[in-house]
């Protein structure tokens, strides 16, 4: 049924329809509305049986999910940013133990400087944690991905992160088609754990593994992720059959068949990118887009197939590896190794800076017109004057205070245009 | 009616010889149906107090729960020596996740069981002192505060043994560890403020808190059984000597665990909902030096000459416990030599106890042996 809903409310209700038995979460913006709603649903008995644990930290939230999942319960949590980092040790543990926990990540920047707004530096920081990472473009897709995430997690016995852009999606009111409970029950069978703490059949989970077997155990984790490359499209196809709409999968191309230039991105920014593409197409520019729906496992073949015909590939990403360059960009280059396509790395939307049609248009024009240098790392809408002044100040000596303070002083603390 | 006093104590303590007891009251360890939860073949050092403590605790918990038990273990010696892949010494469902999260993992297990309507299955979380009082402390306090249905057991060997004997928040003052060596102007561990987690647990007013040592398995077992019989957050802090980390003889594990209580260094007590309900009495008070000198981690306090200042401070700490918890026995009882059921060595020559700090309370003799070991606190 179509409803006008806040993204967080929609996701919370979708999660509830997946019948988690244990929810353990710690509040952090912009995830709060999701877990608040779930708490309501548990308190009123609408979601039952379910234990909602109000833990004292994200580390405990993930740890309780680990315990609950190991005890055979469907376990769920949600977090963002600093919260994800606070659970980092437990994230690796959950994936290493092969526990099918599902987590919503309301993507937010990582400090310092502390910043509550959207970018992808949180999910990218945990890209190698062994979790599957799915990215939603819209609130509808965020809803749909959660249903698929539980299916996928439990089919393969590994944890899944469903990523949705903080504020941009979590706090946006949009029309969302919420599924019927019976449909969800048909799509997502009851959880049958692959391993379980059961006094009737005692087993040891989490033994110490030395050099004699560690490589093999880790290889099996990798093999399972590769299996997910098959399972994700299968589950997405089945989802379409049941619910009548397309959602999820590995990648999605947009007007890219004959495109000479293809823009690669993740998440909600694709909407804006597609608007710009439409505009440029009208003017005869052969440009298209490739949405990465699943970043881990990395769908290397699908990306290669989708991009190898393009002369220019522009990766617009909301995070980067400090001191190295683009993260998605590096993965795209790996997929395109041996191809002739030129890859441009563009960092955009950090800490909630709006990615506007105007800026994207200018960027794409530069790429198509051969104005952008292919090798370097580009920052969309970087205030070069601000940066240069601060670099200049720092050349004059030490003890000048933190960059953030200096820049804020420079531009005036109220000059934020981040929303 | 005239009562007949039975004096079946082990030398120097109020511990009653197992064989003198009613079969029902005998140790779980003495039973043929003992579950051997931590079974043989593990790789703990000879005389490891932690292995003993875990075995006593979990066998008793298995008995009390009718075999319906799940354990969540923190990283540490216990986890490492019991599960060298692909072997496991555990005969119960057991999960190890991380060093600092065992209380939260256990709470997650309990939540899962509740959601599934399987609250007949009981949950134990366990960790060393590091995993409890230091890195796992936030998770522990959260579990207490929520009153999650978990019995958490700390095996306190007073240091990070698994990583090579470094100091923890539970390491006693003056003790030598790998990072508090007897060098510099203040040799050994510093005199900090201490971190008494049993009392911090009491401050959470959880249903049950107890301390115990591996020298008195029946006392420990009884506490575990009581704890398993209750719901909500429960905490047992077990003192477990570590021969390797302390530089003690393997055969002195029980002796040290006994002395730590009889000196007053480690008060053995029970508390419910934040109130002290019972203390285990000291039968014959022993100076702390008797305990310290058996351990190389304190040898710098005796050589080249005794460091009287530090020894006095340590004695003062024990004296304070004795006073605070009312640890001295009202009635020292008659001597009953022999029947030292789990004392590895023959008793040494008696030493005169230091003067009692508390006036003996003469009119509260009890006839029940068990009551005598669990007298009322003052
Ligand atoms: C996050 C983290 N920090 C440090 C360690 C290293 N480490 C493993 S066990 C341990 C000490 C364990 O001490 P304790 O909990 O007292 O148990 P014991 O080995 O003494 O029984 C340490 C420091 C770790 N595994 N994880
Ligand atoms: S080092 Fe200590 S705690 Fe660890 S196995 Fe040896 S005796 Fe036991
Ligand atoms: Mg220890």
C-alpha cells in the first residue's frame, strides 16, 4: 500500500515485518528515528516476539546481536558513523563467525571534525570487514533491501549491511509502497540457523585457530562472499516476482548502452546524476550512469561488462582514502584493468555538502570536453581559496590551532550551506 | 535440646571435609554424574586456578540447570587453553566472541532465549579479571543495569595472564608483573585506589553478588547453585591463583586461595539487591606475609631485607577488609586436625594470630556447619 512516510519510519516498519527476534541498538543521528520506531513497535506488542535491548554502546549492540544470532535468533541493529567505528571489532567478529545479522547503516561522515551529515566514509571504512554492503537509492529501495538482506544473510549465513543515505533518505518523506505481512512471510522464511548454541547439541563457536587452518577459514569467508554475487541477483529477481518491482541486485545501468561517458555512483545521489544525464542526453551527449547497488562483495564482472565500452568513466564518490585517493575508484580500476577506459576520481558530498545539478553538469562537461585531468583526485566544489589560505598560514609556523577552527574563523561560523 | 557440635573443619579454616557431609551436601565434583563441562585435555598450566574455578563453577551450574546451560566466554587464558582448533574441551554450548564483550554477548543469548520462550536454558558469561574489570567493564555494567538474565563469573587471577602477565585493574599493589617490574623507586604495581568490582556490582543493586575462592569448592558451588536459581543479573567473582603469572608452586594453588581469604585480603561474601547478606568467616587469622611470601611476584618485598613500609600497607588493607566485612569468627571452634580433604600439603606449624580487631561476639554460636561458614556480617 502506498503511504507518505519518512524513510526511517518506512524502514522500521519493513524491518518489523521481517520479524526480528532480538533488536539491540544504540542511538546516533541519523539512525535514531529507525530504532525509536522499532522500540514503539516492540512496546505496543505489534512486533512480537521480540526483545529490544537498550544497550550502553554500539559495541554492546553488535555484541548482543552476535550472542542472539549464535543462539538462533534473527538479530537486527542500526547505526551510523562513529557508532559503526565503535562496533568495528565486533563487526569483524560477526562476519568471521558467519552470523547472519542485518544492520541498517544511516550513512554519515566520520570525524574529526565531528559532523552529523551524510557521506559514505562510515561504510567505506568497514568495506573489508566481511559484511555484505548494499546501497539504497531511494526510500522504496531501502525498504525492499531490508527484506532481501535478511533473506541473503540467512541463506549464506553472513552479515549484511543495508546502507541508506543519512538525512537525505532517513529523514525524507516520500511515497513508499510497504509490503503486506503475508507477502513478506512468503518471501522470507523463518530463520533456520546454520550453527546454534543448543544444550541438546552442544557446540563450540569461536575457537582459537592457528596458522594451520586460519587461511582456509578466511578463504571460506571469501568464497561465501563470491557466492553472494550469485545469490544477490537471484534474490532480487525473486523479489520482483513477489512484489512486482525491481529493487536491489548488483548494479543498474542508466542510459548507458551507447554511452561514451559513464558516471559511477552509490546511493541517493544517482537521482540527481540521472537528471543531469537526461539534460545532457537531450543535448546529444552520449552519457549514462552505473549505480553500484552492492559494494561488497565487489561485482567485478558486472562492473567491467557495464563500463568496458565507455571511453570515460567518472566515479563520483562520497568518501576517499586519505593519502591515497578514491575508494570506489580503485575498485572500478580493478574491474577495468586491461580496458582502454579512462577513469576519473571525483570526491563529492563530504559531510553533507550538497551535490548540485549545476556542479555535476560542470563536472561532466569538463570530463566530456577533456578539461579534467584523468590521473588526479578531484574534489567537487572544493573551496580552493579557503584551503590555500590555510595552507599558507601553516607554512608560516606551528601552533596555529586546528584547521577546522581556522577555516571556520576564516569563513565565519554561520557560513554553513550544508542544508 | 542439647546440640552436638561437629568440628569437621579442615586445618585453619571453617571448611568442612566433604566426606563428613550428608551425601546431598557433598561437592558436585564428588558426584558420579558430574558433567565435566570443561573436560580433560585442555592446555592450562599445571595447577591453574582458573581451570579449576571454571570447572567447579560450570559443573555446578550444569547440575543446577539440569544441563540446560549456554556459556559466553571472553578472550583470555580460559578461552585459549580450552579451544585450540580443532579441539575443544567444552561439553556445553559455548561461544567466544571478543575480549571485551562477553557480558553483552551473554545478554544477547539470554534475549534470544527469552524471545524463543526458552528461558529454561540458563546463560553464563565468563571472563578473566581483565575481561571483567577492565575492557569488559562497560558491557558488564550495562548488563547489570538492565538486569539481563545472565550469571556473570569473573575468574580473577589478578592480571592479564594470556598476554604474558601484565597488570590489570585487579592486580594488587606492589605485585610484580611484566609491566610493573620491581624497578625504580616504587617497585611493583602502584598503590592505586583499587577497583572492587563485587562492590561495584552491589552498587547496581542486582539480585545477587558473591565472591568465592577455588580453595572452597563447596562454597563456590553453593553460590553458583543459588545464582542459577535466581533470575536477572547475577555476579560471582572467583579468586583463582595463577602459578605461572604469580611465580608460585603449582601445588600451592589451593593453599594460596585459602590464605587470601584467611588473611582478609580477599573477603568472601554474598549480597542480595545491594545488601551484604553473608560473609565467610576467618577461623584463624593469618598475617599477609604468609600469603605473600609464597609468590615470587612479591619476593622484592622480602629481599634483600623486608620492605616493612609496603608490607604494613598491605597488612592494613587486609585489616580494613576484616573490619569492614566483619570477617573474624565469633567462635574459633575446636581444633580438628586431620581430614584436610583438599589441602595439598600437611599443615604447617601454627603461628599466633595477630590480635583481633573485632571483639568476639560470644553468644551467636551456631550448630550447623554450613551456617558457621556463612555467618552474618557485622
Ligand atoms: C581488544 C583486545 N585488546 C587486547 C587483547 C589482548 N588480550 C587477550 S587476552 C588479554 C588478557 C586477558 O586477561 P584476563 O581477562 O585477566 O584473562 P586471563 O588470561 O588472565 O585469564 C589481552 C590483553 C585482545 N585480545 N583484544
Ligand atoms: S598462565 Fe595462569 S591462568 Fe593461564 S593457564 Fe597458566 S596458570 Fe592458568
Ligand atoms: Mg587475569
